C-alpha cells in the first residue's frame, strides 16, 4: 500500500492513500476517532476516476503520525482477532 504525505505540522497531517477506499479507511478512521488524543479525523473521498482518497488528522497532544500508527496497529489487531474467531467456522466449511 502506498501512502503519500500531503501536509504536516506539529498537530495535524494529511496523507493520500492511492487505490484504497472506505474498506480500509473507515476502520482506520474509527480507530483514530476512538483515540482521546485525536481531536479531528476524517477522510475525503474523491471521484473514483480522479485523484486518491485523503486522510486528515488533528491531535491535541503528541504527534499526528504517532496517532496514525496507533490506529493502524489497532485495526491490525482487530482484524487478527476477527480471523482467529472466524477460523473454526471457516475451517468447518472447507
């Protein structure tokens, strides 16, 4: 997955995520919004034929890239947990 830094200052950042849609960005956005240090998080959905989706983050303390990393790790853990819980169900159908 490619991620491009569009803008960054001490308490906010904007990244572009080419080729990704709400399937990945929605769980990431939810994890960001659950973080007490994140004051604002959204993603801008561009037209599907032009441009890429962008994620915008603002934090009250710490670095925005640290909040993004925490959110990405939370999403990873959530998906790992889901795979583990679904494992027996999926294995029985094989």
